[in-house]
C-alpha cells in the first residue's frame, strides 16, 4: 500500500500540469471582423484553426493552455496551414502566459 501511495505522489508531484487560462479577443471597430485564429498547444501535434466573425464592439472568450502560440492569420497563412505546413516560424500574435488570464486582446 505504501508503494502505491509513493507512486501516486510521484506521479502527481512531478512537473506541474499545463494550466489553462481564459482570454478574450476583442473587436473595437464599428465594422465586423473576420478572424482566423490558429493555435499551437504545447505537447499537441498539429494546430487548431478557428475562423469566425467578431461583431462590432464585441469580444469572444477562449481558453488555452499556458505556452500556446496564437496566430491571427491572413489568407496566405490560412492556405499554408491548410496545406499541412506550420506557422511556427512566423511571429505569433500571442504566446499565452499565466499573467494573460482574464485579459482582452484587440484584434486589428
């Protein structure tokens, strides 16, 4: 029994779990904005691609793991991702940090 408890303590006391934080993407324009949000999460192969419209003066909530790289992609970058290639060599819009929790980021 002691060995089992020791094993469980070792399992859960190892590296901290990669926590998630909630962030908001915000449109401050009087016009709707089409957004292509591409994310690369640490430890996950590939990416997640979300394409949506942000209405004027609205915001949308997302939850990402700390360390996730976010890209606000243009049409060319979306084509790159859809062809199976990566954007990881491009500068990201945001590298999610614990201090980003609850913050709003303006989509330009």
